[in-house]
């Protein structure tokens, strides 16, 4: 949750964080909760297992973000893609 009055500073840091991720070939995504405007979901996507291998710049920006928002205890979890059975098959009718 972004602390009251800090939304613009948070948004600016998110832009810096996204740019830093792009420089190493990663995507940084942010979604806002429709019902709770100060609640956000941030995640990094990479083509390989390097999502947790952040640069010193990214780590510094994340430290700044933690001054503006409260993060849950599971904020550092690493998820990996899971392919559902049959996902390689083309859609029916094609």
C-alpha cells in the first residue's frame, strides 16, 4: 500500500524501476487494485530464471520504493511459468 500523499513519488520511482529492468532485458509490470487505489501489484518478468538477479540500480530503487509503500511479507517470492496440459495445441476450430 502506498502511503498517503506519496503516490506521485511512488509513480516516478516505478518508472525508474521499469527503465532499469528494461536495460537488462526484463519487463517490470505494475497493476493497481480497482477497489483499493493505493494497492499495487509489481512484478518482474524475464525470459529465463534471472528475475531475482536484480542489478544494484534496481535494488537501490526498490529500497526507495519501500520508503513510500508497505510491502507484504511475501513480496520477494519468485514465481515461474507453469504450462497447463495441452496448452501447445491450437485452439479448436483452427
